[in-house]
C-alpha cells in the first residue's frame, strides 16, 4: 500500500479517535442532541472521514473500504445539505458504523 493511501487511512482513524474523545461525557442521544458544540465537532470529523475515504478511493490502491460510497455520500450530504442533517442518523453512524470502520482501517494499515 502506498504511503499516500496509508495517510488517508490514518486520517480516518484520527478523526474516529477525536469523535470518541468528543463523546466521552455524552451518555445518550438526548445529551448529544442538546450539545451543539459536540454535534458540530462530530460532524466536522465525519466530513474529514468522508474526504479521506474519497482520496483513499482515488489513490487507486487494490484495497477498498467497506461502504466507501456511503461514507463519501454522507460527507457530501453534510457539506451540501447541512440544513437537513438528522441527529439520529449521525448518532447511528457513531454507534453502529464507526467501530467497524476503525477496525477495518487498523487492519488495512497493517498490510
């Protein structure tokens, strides 16, 4: 794998780590929903994840991330349709999809 591709995977991991850090004191969805600073910080890191995934895809590596197109599409939605972001979707992504993405990037970085 190229150094460029590894950089994008590292960027994804760093963004996930930051999201986890931002969420330390957020115990439930209602706490998340009521904290505009945390929501903004999480959404920013999701944008970075989507952009890094897009660049990783364009790096023409033989490895691919699962659900890469959905990751990129959600980044585009945050950027271009920011006024229609549903907090429950962001919450579901954090709880249901980021752990798998983190694990996947860790495995790819070891190759």
